[in-house]
C-alpha cells in the first residue's frame, strides 16, 4: 500500500529532513505522530503527491508517485488518495451535492449522485445534500470533508490534524468516524497529528522526532 524508502527532503543548504523507511499494508490504520517542526507536514505532502522529495522513493499501491506526469499524478491522487484537511475547503456557491460532484469530476471519474447519496447516508448527512456550506455546523462540515475524502473509494485515507481544535468528546467522535469509514470503504488510514489524546486509538504508530 505505502512504501517509503530512503526518503529525504532539503529545503535549504544544511536543512535536510530524513524519514525512516516505512511500509504500510492494505487496510492498516496508522498514527503519524510528531511535534511541530518534526517534518510531519512535509511527509504528508510527499505522501499525497504535493511535494517531490529530494531523495528516495514513494510508492502508493505499487505506483511510484513522482514518476507520473503532473496530469496523471492529479488523477491518481483523486482516484486513490482521500485527504481530510483541518478546514473543509468547500466552494461556498455550490451545495454539498455539487461540491461532491466536482470531486468526482476532478478525479476523472464518472459523476454519480447515487454514490454521493450512499456516502452522505453513511455519515448521517443525506438530509443536508442540498444545503450550502455556510448553512452547516462545524461538525457537519467535518462530516462533508470526510464524505469527499471517501467518495471515490480511495485505497488510502489521510487525515491531517483532524482533532486539533476539538474537545475530548468531539475528538473521539471524529476518530470513530474515520476508522468506521476506512473499514466501510476498505481503505488504509493514516492520521497525522501532534494530539497525544489520539494515541490510544491506534496500535500502529510512525513517530517523527
């Protein structure tokens, strides 16, 4: 599923981040743990095809990400990697269904309202399919973000700091949703965080120091 070998990235002379080799198998659920400045965001960007590493090799499902053209990389990301950001990044002039149709289209996939309704229903958000982002609560927006990430049935789900601004109860609820959705969609899950409350929810940890 994920293979990281001899990966490093250099931002400036003398500033080199090196990452330990990492092998993740299909369906596993991992915690990527690291304090600010440890390289967590850099590794996330490398994993999701947003940052070409200075050295080493990254494979997702056997595909070397950085041997793909820019167009093919965008399509691969859209079809195989679901990203859950801290903020929803939805288009405010489009309703929830339209935002999700756009996610299918950008991935080069046929649009399917049936699939959209299936995912929204699994997240108890079907009743909000015609609502606009500004009409939703923060918790509902987070569910839509998860819906967009799992919509195209990606092999890999990556969540970036999904609990950092949440209280204990909501943090636990979001983690449960992420794990439930990864299992429902048979996706590998990687949750990146510096939130130590999350540690007990995972048995597999990749720790950046």
